[in-house]
C-alpha cells in the first residue's frame, strides 16, 4: 500500500503495517547540564533533567525498541508541567494505559489509535508528547523508515537561529551576539524583561543594523506597559514574543493594534484551538511552534496546516532538547517549509554532553539537515544514557510486574 504524501495522514496511519508486541517500558530520569546558564525574565536555566522513555518489544523480525524524550524542564517557569510531573504522569497513567491497550489488542497501537487513547486518559501534554514520540520511534525502527521519509521531506538545510539570554551588561551581550553572527546563525533571539530591554536591544541593533532580530519576554509585562512596548517599533524587530501572561489573548490583541512589530505567541499556544483563537482575535501574527507544548506531532502538523492556510509565518521553538528530540523538530521545521530560522542549533552547542552518538559530527549551525536514520531521530548512545541516568522505573506488560529499580 502506497503511503500518503500528506504528512498528517502518513503520521496517523504510522503503525498500521507493523505488528509489535510490547514487553516493557523504562522511564528514565537523565541529568544533563547546560554549557552556560540561560537567564530569562522568569529565572535561570542551568541544569536540564530529561525524562526518557524506552519501549522494549518484538516484531516478526525479533527485538525492537523505541525512544521518546520529554520537553519538561527542571522547574515550572515555562510550563506548569515540570520533569517530576511528567515522570509521575508517565509512570502512573500513560505508560500503564499503553501497555494495557497493547496487551488487549495484541499489538502496539498506530499513531491514530494512540491519539484516541490519549484523549481517554487525562494527562499532561509534555509527557503525552514524549510517549507519542516513543511509539512512533518504535514503529519507524520496525519498518526501517526515518521520520523525514515518513513526512516526505528532503535533505535541504533548515534555517537555524540562536538564543541569547539576559547578560551582565550590554558589552557582554554584544560580544555574544557578535560571536553567534560570526558562527553563521541567521537569526538572533534575545531574552528580554523589565529592566533588560531598551538599552540592550538598542546596543545589539547599533552593532548589527541588518540582523534578523527578535525578542522574547516570557510573559514579563502587563497591559500597563503597552506604551513602553510600542516604542520597540524603532528597533525593527522581526517579532516581539509573549510579552503578556499566557491567558491574556485580548491584551496581546490590544498591543498588536498599537504596534507595527509583529506579535508572536509561545506559552499561550498550548493547543490547536488556542492557535485558531489567537489568530482569529489577532492576538498574534507569528506562531512559535513547539510540538511538545501542543501535545505532540499530530497537533503540530495540524498547526502547520492552519498557519499555512492563513499565510501566518511560524518558526520552531526549542526546549534545550538532546540531539534526539531536536532532530524531530528539524523534520517538523522542514515539513512546515518555514523560512523563519528556528531554535534548531545542534544540541552540543548548549548541552555539555549530548546523548546522541552523532552529535560530535554535526556540520555546524548552518548545515542542520533532517536525519535519515530509521526512527524519529539519530540513535541514542546507550552508554551515555546509562551514565547520566539517575532514576529509572521499569513497567512490565503483565499485571503485577511493575517494579522500580532505583
Ligand atoms: Mg519563548
């Protein structure tokens, strides 16, 4: 049977042609460190706990496994779901549900069936997105197909931008931006907030008059700051990202009518419906797409369709992923056909140690291309994963075989 060239159809039917028995699921807490702390208006990111899921099963050819990676961070500054919440949701709700459905159907569900399963269990979106990734990775590895092939994308480089956090002073900031621009990044996104906005933006703009520059406030302002924010128009920014609280779509709509700079939303857009509402209310004219925040690849492909139909530019946001989940985002960026550079720099540029074997061979910031390895992303380095695992729980497919091994 010919596979659909429509990525959304190909995605939901992934698993229809495989026959996978699932024997166990490992949920791992892996501790990684960022190369240097990233300061935002909401706090400082320095460590990166990563929740990984490993599905262990068999297909007609023998053993098969698949991995999923969770976007949840150490704390709740970006999302109410942090790494501990994700771990608990996976252990107590999502993984038992997948084992139970697989047991009763005699095979692991397709992605379309998995989407239905998720609407039946109340759980968190970041954890659900991670398990969706693991299910997809297992099916793709069983088939010997890459996520890029499934989505019918080629090997053209995807445009890449860099993010720079708040700095000690504008001299340090401009130094860091200089280095990133010299490194070939096509866009710089500055983190801003109260007390770190006009002067630093002006300094970067003076040093780089033609730079594709955008700023991210991570909800630090309120509607009483509209006049102040409207003054940013003089900096000719590509967009101003998430100035107000995530619930405040009407505030963003007011601001959008007051300033020429496009408003981009990130934290607000936690579902396809929210993206549709935000666009209808004209609360934003640019979309930051993070598949995990939407609940996974299925809804992300739907947002790409909505934005494309409305000619709304989007770009791919980052969550300090390892090279595995970042490769997934690179393919999503390629599917979207976006011309806006995304947060897609190689994982080793922000993580002290990455978990993928191929990280060291990454060609550089301008040459990020979709991975062709069977599965969702490049293979994880098992020894590296083991070395950084600080906690693991293993769930078995038979009732009562649930045990933790610390
Ligand atoms: Mg953001």
